[in-house]
């Protein structure tokens, strides 16, 4: 059986026995949150993505649409975020999915979809590996220049944010 996170493993370090908590070997904290309902989007501005359903959250680190690094859990993290819209959209629109760290856009972690054909639904994802300190927080944002004033995202499994701490790096 898989050890409990409170179990300890014994290792030998050049003949010295050391104890290591099993919890140090997992990719936690880890979480996944999805949208609970459709969300209206404002054209030509950054829109914070509302993620109302937690699928899982190992360290209770996801709340109020953001993931906050818990104390003692600094390190490199892998994040993936996605936006889905079941609406038909304007021809040639641009859609950008991006992460913000501590309230500021992270310029190297976004995906842009341009020149979308008219009357198609969209699904756009992005991912990033980020070096984070305790209390840093990550949010998912969406931007579009779509001129349809009724653009909505979410209400489906395609609108989500998920992440976990990488070990061994």
C-alpha cells in the first residue's frame, strides 16, 4: 500500500541513518479548479477567470480564484490553465490565456489564438513552470478582442486551472 503522508522512510547517508517524511516525496501541493458557471467577458481587457469548483486541493492552497504557495512549500511549480467557450465567435478574433503572479502578468506564460474562423467554439490552454516563494499567488486570466459583447466562457470542464509542485529539481 502507499505510505501515509505522515509515514517516515529511513535512508542511509554514508552510514548515518536519516528519517524522511513520505510527504516530501510527493508532488504536493496540488490542485485543480474548474468553472462552476458561465462568465461574461469584457472585450479588450484582462478578465480574471472565476473558478468556483475545486476538484481537489491537497494543501487547501486554492481559494478565491487563486493558488497561494503555502509556507514551507517554495519551489518550482507546473501550472496549466484552459478556457472554453461554447459560443460562436467573431471571425479573426484574438484569444489570450495567461497567468498572473502576485497580481502582475507573467509575460512568458500565455497562449494566443488569432484569426479564429467565424462561428466556431474555442478551447485554448496554456502552461508554465514557475519558480515560486511562500505566499506567491497565481491567477488565470483571459483576454479577447472579440467584438461580440456577449462573449461568455466557462460552465464546462474546458475552463480550469491546475498545478502542482515539482520535486527533484
